[in-house]
């Protein structure tokens, strides 16, 4: 079997696809540079105050009635803990998930485009039983709610 031919076909196919995507306007040269502009310092924080400072906000407003969690009370495996968050705050801009006792508190930040339903589900990794915070940014203000999730088997090497 000629591996050079196979490699040439795969490379040619990839270049053709890339050319079509660029021609359609789905890929812009600035997109790669924008991906490098993520907030690395926020993902290296270890407390709620540090995380809020890195995200550019102040103390969040407690909000159990407008930010809803759908998570299990007990997670059998900390490596895959399902989390669902729904925001009823008008003009929600982003939703962040923070885990109090993980090595780095900030687990994820999701930008919510205007006109989109501010609801998400994902899976997170938890080292141990901890409070999990849902942090919602809307109109420049932060709203937060928390829930304790008990972990029977740690997901961060435990």
C-alpha cells in the first residue's frame, strides 16, 4: 500500500474543505487571534473574590429565584457530574460555573448571544464534595446561586 498517496489525498481533501469554508465566510482570519484572547487569569483563581476580580466584576447578588440549578444532590463519580443552569435574568450575557474546592475554582464560562435562551447543560469534574456556584452576568451585574453536591468518588485524581 502506498502511504504517500494516502497522505496526499488526505491533505488535498483537508485543503479543499478549508478553502470552501473560508470562501463561504465561515472562517475569518481574525477568529484564530480572538481565540487566543481568553481570560487565562480567571481560570487560575482559587477563591470567589479572586475569580470575580479576574472576571472584572464585584460581589455577586444572591439570586435563588432567577438562576436555577438542575444537578444531582449526590454524584457517584466526580469525573462526570451533570450540571444544568437556567437564568431568568433579562439580557443574560454569560454564565460561569465555579467549584469551591477544586484546585482552580472557575470550571467554565459560556457567552450567551443576544436573543438566545440562557440555559445550558454540561458535565464538570469535581475533586470532592463542594459548593458549586452558578454565576450569571447580565447588564454588567453578577447574580449567583450555589448548591452543595456530594461526591462519593473524586474526579481529580481521587
